[in-house]
């Protein structure tokens, strides 16, 4: 298991007329979370792409518990619970300034060869960096 | 059961550098779909709000099958499969110009009193308009 | 001079907590306007790109007069006032349902070779299609 | 004169298929810049709103010099060059990681009473905090 946290301040442009963050904008927060998690593994998503690997999202499931308001600082907690195969699943908890859970999500992506558009194994250096967090006793 | 279809042309600003619609932007298409569905029931979401009812999203689940590209015309097929209670669930199929299913989703919202922020029954005129499509034999 | 009109219904996700369309979202409406204008010339922007031409925006100026509200149908009026050179300038008027001017803008783009990233002449078929609207007597 | 700097990492969802930040997304960066500037004056925009003051944008002018790419860290430099009246004008420079100017902008907003929707003087505490930076010799 590997967990990563990063904060973001809510932009005015992310709210809608209900006065809260628009439900579709959280997808960007999840994206920020997984980008940071793999950066902590010493890999950038930017690098993956220039090495011919794309990571399209194939599944997203969100449960919204509370709203987030303009100017609030939210915490994006991203978790990897198992070693990725061709698929990688990130689990998310978004917390507000009081530490309350405002929503939780699961986002699944596929390592894809950008030429053949076929699923591929994750890059070796990512697997190597993740291994210690998922080692079997 | 009640189904509604509406089309949208993909904007350049909706794509990302993968060359396809960003996964988070579909939330707006789902929103367009349900807005149209309830408009066909003779009710506008705008009116609901001015009558003190908010409809926050509490759940969204998406399966992405194929990408959508810039300038394509997609069809947003929105379906209501049961009479709403305080909760209303919309089922979506997004189709490309060849009629292929590009993604499917389920979005659940709660009728909420905008003052008390408590769940409420859907407005009578909406229930009345929907009833014929869900009548038991 | 060539003018093109197209309508759009305001999405909930386009509003912010002020209750109006977020000022940055109009850029997408301007993009829709120019895409339609060149489509009426028999050319798609999608095609330009696959022929190795990019059209990055180099200048945008907007004056906001009135707000646009959720669910309103706005008219995007796009105007070309002179033949494009390597640069093309679109003039915009956004009108609400009562025909009132809600904002006006000017957006300038450059025809750019996608390999060399250098400015290029507009494609011949676009110039040919536009010529009748700008012919000198 | 008062200048404020804040950085932002470019999100994948902020790019378009040209591979750069979509031209309309910079509006959010300008918004972040001015929010920070007034926060440094001891005032939050959130507070202004709860005190009945809205700040709609009435003018925006942007010159785009270079693109910004995914995952880059940009600097948003926001400048106030004169004491606000009912209108306040922010000047922006967006810089990339190499300190190069990627775009510059000017955004004008109006202090507006949220009930009467009429222009109003800026709040006294904002004027008081800004005064030292604009004092005449």
C-alpha cells in the first residue's frame, strides 16, 4: 500500500451556482493526486508519455458526501492498494480543512502503447519503485 | 422508463493532449442529458432552483469504452428507469457518430431543500409528468 | 466581411457561484464560433490540423457587458472583417435571448506549421472560399 | 505598485490536443493571482462576497507569447499599478520554469453591491492596506 497527500486551494472557476465545486471538476483533483503519487516513485507521467505510454481512464466511481467551497484548501489523499498490472487503480479520499471526508473515488487506468493502442505492462522502473510497498512477507 | 437523446459537438477545449475528450468533461454531458430529460417533462432545472430545490450529485460511476474526438457529434442518451424518490438516478450512454457506445454512466442526485439542506420529495408536477412512463399494469 | 451565427445553451457547469457564466468559459464559445465560420467555408479545423496546420491563439480581448445565466440560449455571432494573412482575427458578439449584447471580443490566431512551428500562409482553399466576401470593386 | 507571485503546476486537464494549456484556462490562473494579491492585503475575496460585494470581470486582454505544457510549474505574477476606485485593474505576467514570459494580461473588475448590482467604492480595509504601496511623495 502506498499513500500520497497533496493539497489544493479551490478556485472560483471551479464552483458552480450552487456555491460549491462542480461535481465534474473533482476529476482534475484525482488526476493531480495520481500524478503526485507516481512522481514520488521517481517517475513523471510526462515521461511515460514521451516513452510511448498513454494512461487513459477506463473507470471512475465517485461518492460525494459533502461539498467543497471556494478558497478552501482540500487534501487529495491518493492510495495504491495493489501492484499495477496493465491496469492501475487509484483510491481517493478528498478531505476538507476540518479533516472531514468530502468525497471518495476509485479511478482505473490502462497502460497503453501509444502506437498500437494496446494494453502493455507498466514500465519496469515504476514496478521496481512500487515493489517495496507491496512486498509479501 | 423514459429515454431522452440530445447531441453535442465536441469542443477543442474539451480535449486534452491525448487528443481525446478529457475524462472529467463527460460530467457536463451527463448534466446536459438530465437537464433535457426533465425539460421534456415540462420542468426546468432552473425552475426547480428558483422554487427552493437543489439537486446535488451524490454518486457518479462511469465506464469509458472508447474516446471521443474533437468536432465529433456525440449523442447523449439519458434514461430514467424508475420513479424518483428523494433520490433520482439517471443512466447514460454516450454514442459516437457511428452509433458506437463510447461510455456509460450512472449519476444519482438528491432533491434537497435549499434552505434546510434536507432531502425532500420531488416536486409534484415532475412526479405527475413521469408517472405515465412508469405505471404498473 | 463574413458573419456566422450559432447558438449554445448555457451548462450548469459553466456557471460559478456568482450565478453567471464564469468569465473564462467564454473562450470556448469563441472557439465554437470560429469553428463554425470556417466550416461554412467548407473547411474543418480538424482537417487543417491533419494537414499539418495549427492555429494557436495569440491575442484575446473581451469586454463583458452583461452576465449570461444557466440554461439561457446565447447566440455567438462571429465575424471576419478582412482576408486572413498568416494571422486571422475573429470579432465576436455574444447575445442573450432578448438579443442584448452581453459581451464582445476579438481573438487573433496564427496559421502555424505544426512541424516547423513557423507562421504559414492560410490554406488556398480557405482563401478561395473567403475571397467573394472580401472582393474589392 | 504592489506585486504578488504564486506558482501553479499545469494539470493534464488544462491541456488541449495541441499539447499545450488551452487558451481559455489562463483566466483561472489570473483569478488565482488576484485572489492571492488581495489575501496578502489581509482580505479574502470570500469575505468580500459575504460582506455583500461582488467583483465581476468587465474587461480582459491577453497576449499569448509562448505555450505552457503539462506538468510545468508556472509563475503567476500579479500587479496592481494604481489604487482601485470602483474599478480595479490587475496586470499579469505568466512565466515558465525558465523564467520566460509566456503570456501577459490585464483584467479589470468592478466592486459591485450584490443587492443593488451597482458599482461601489472598494472596502475601506482594502484601501487602507493598499495605501502604503501607492503613497504620493
